[in-house]
C-alpha cells in the first residue's frame, strides 16, 4: 500500500510562471503532491473574455507553463466552464486539502474569489491567497481621507514612499525545487480550451512573439542591457526598439511585477550616470501607470464600459450618425492619415502597437472622427496580444479626455505633427505602409479638430 500524501491545488490565472510565484511556492512547501489548474470561462467573463490575439498568446504561454511545471513534477490540468463549479469539482475528484491562488485585481474577480473561498471552506478545503497582481493592494494606496487617487503623480509618489518598506522577499524566489521526477508534457491537454481560432489567421503573430516565462525573462534582461539606459529618450520613437515590449508578459504574469520593480530599484542604487538614472525612473513610472490603472479600475469597477466623467456619456459628446464604414476604415488602417494607418496596420499584423501611436490613433478616433472610445477599446481588445482590461480602459479614457487623470479634453493630437516629431524620417510609416498610395483622408484634420472642440464646449458647459 502506498503512503497517503496530501494534495495541494494551485489555480493559475494571470501568473503563468514558476519563478516568483507566491502561490506555487507555498504549495510546493506544503510537502505533498501538487497539481496545477487553469480554467477558461469565456461565458463568465462576458464581453471582456480574452479576444482573438490574446487567446493566441495565452495558448502558447500555457504550453510553456505546462512544460515548466512538468519539469518540477507538477501536472497542469486545463478545464473549461464555470470557475466555481470546476474548482469545487476538481478539489473533490483529486481530494485536495489546500487550494492556493494569487489574487487578480479586476472587477468581479475579488467577489468571485470570496464566493469560491466560502464554498471550498464549506467542503473542507483550506484556501490560501497571495498578493501578486499589483505592487500594493488598492486599500494600501489610498489618500489620507481614505478615497482613491485620481491623479497619477501624487498616487505614484505615495506608492513609492510605501514601497520603500516593502522588500517583496516573500514574493520573490529562486527557481522552485522539483517535487518528483519530471512528467511528460501533454500538448493535447489544451484541446478542450479551444483558445485558437479554427481559421489560421494567427500564424502571422508567430514571428513577433515568444510567449512563455523563460522567453519573457530573456526579453526583459535584453531590454535591461540594451534598451533601459536610453529609455528616456528612445521610448517615444515608434521606429526604434526603445521600449521593453513586455506588456503581454506582464499581463499574463510570465514575469512578476514585483520582480521588475525590485530589479529596477536595485539598479538605481548602483547607477550614477544621469541619463540612465532618469531612464530607470521613467521606466519604473510606466510600471506605475500599470499599477494606477489597476487601482482605478478597482475603485471604479464600471469604468471599462462607461466614461468616468459621466458627461461624456451624453450623446452630444460624440459625432451623431457616424457610420460603421468610418469605424471600419479606422480599424483597417484606411483613414488616409499616414501615422494612424501605419499604427493600425502594425496592430493588425503583430498584435501590438507602440504607445505613442496608440495615443495618436485613439485621439483620431475619439476626437477627429467623434466615435465613442468604447468602439476603439473593443477593437484593441480583440487585436492586442497585451489586451488588459485596466490598462486599455485607462488608456482610452485618458486619450478621450473622460477618465480620472485624463488629458484635457481640448488636447487633440495632430497626427501630422506627431509624425514629424516622433517619426522624422518616416521610417515607421514606411515600415507599415510601404509605398502604398494612400486613400483620401477621411476627414480634414483642422476642420475635424475644430468640430471636436465645439462639441466639447457645448456639453462641458451644460
Ligand atoms: C489607447 C491605449 C490603449 C492601451 N491598451 C493597453 C492594453 O490593453 N494593455 C497594456 O498592457 N497596455 C495598454 N496601453 C498602455 C501602453 O501603450 C502599453 O502598455 C505599452 O505600449 C506596452 O509596450 P511596452 O511593454 O514596450 O511598454 P514600456 O514602455 O516598456 O513600459 C513597460 C510596461 O509598463 C506598463 N505601461 C507602460 N505604459 C503604460 C500605460 N500608459 N498604461 C498602463 N501601463 C503602462 C506596461 O505594462 C508596459 O509593458 C494602452 C495605451 C493606450 C494609449
């Protein structure tokens, strides 16, 4: 007769890695058998269930996770369906004693976690939850009056002050020790999830991405060496490889945000070159924007579908009777405005777009074309490999001028001036449009800007 050992279950969501994974670590330390579980539940996630490009990335990231876990003797189960039912059923089937998971700071998720915890406890299963998704929990970063920050600069100042005392030791770890012989990875395990669309449109993404923890760690370490020292100056030029391109890795938790922050903070201690110091600080602030977006969405959980400034929900805030054809031409990169079209082609081809160009195409859609930001947010949701509810919501509301810490509504990006400044030799435009003869512009930039300003003046005053 074999010796009965306890079984621990680790529920994976946005933490698709084995290093620096608090829940996996805790489960491995518990001393028994460890099983991992991923649940795909598109019905529950509704209109914000992962879009096409994101599902492609997820599929490959899970494949990589499966082999990382198999190497340390942990089997990854993949299931679809109602999360609570699947978790309860799995715990019963494999006789789980303790279930571990890392928190996801997103609307609905914390309430769901609470519900599941109650059900599992009632079934005799212990639950251990760890922080992971953000540097601080939303309740740790409130103003002195207990309300959430709506402006980035004081938010980030406060968060950084608090983080001085946060050593992340519990969240950071070396590669975990194997608990048994390596298992064989099973690529068939993912079939049930059906993450990949039948139509093979996604093969175009392969040349641009290497999902998985090991590849993402390599991407980050290459950036630290080659890109970080000049980040401050290079980050705004879309034709340069001036940014880290780790947004999808961060979204899926292939790298932990704690590791990135901690690493940068240590670099700062030893760096004296002014440009590099400035670059590291700037990069950390961008990690701060990711943090801010999560805290904001937590505080305003409907903001993924409604403007935070409710005046922007009045019909007159947008161009009435704007046709679907116009939106379609923006989506396809056929507006006749070179920087906008180049950006939309980059997105379609690669599943990613440079941040500067994201701002330009978003401003063009919401201001020059007068189309509600949600149409843009939904298109990004389906086409970005890094589609992230918090960052996408905040990005769109910031540009549209209707968010918490928004660009003033009268700031309309001029795509021609932006191209002159940030793509002075036209390299980026050439890369994505080649020598294509552009269609006539959808709107006159000057007239449509004036119309936008008139539109805003009327309803902002009301
Ligand atoms: C309209 C619009 C929509 C956006 N949608 C998304 C989205 O769905 N998912 C997403 O991850 N980012 C989104 N962003 C933010 C930003 O454009 C991307 O995070 C960035 O371009 C990713 O490239 P990178 O990893 O090279 O960034 P870097 O410049 O190398 O920054 C490092 C990391 O910091 C975070 N970050 C940087 N800028 C921002 C920002 N403005 N807001 C929040 N986090 C930031 C990201 O996690 C990024 O990977 C959006 C921005 C706009 C204007």
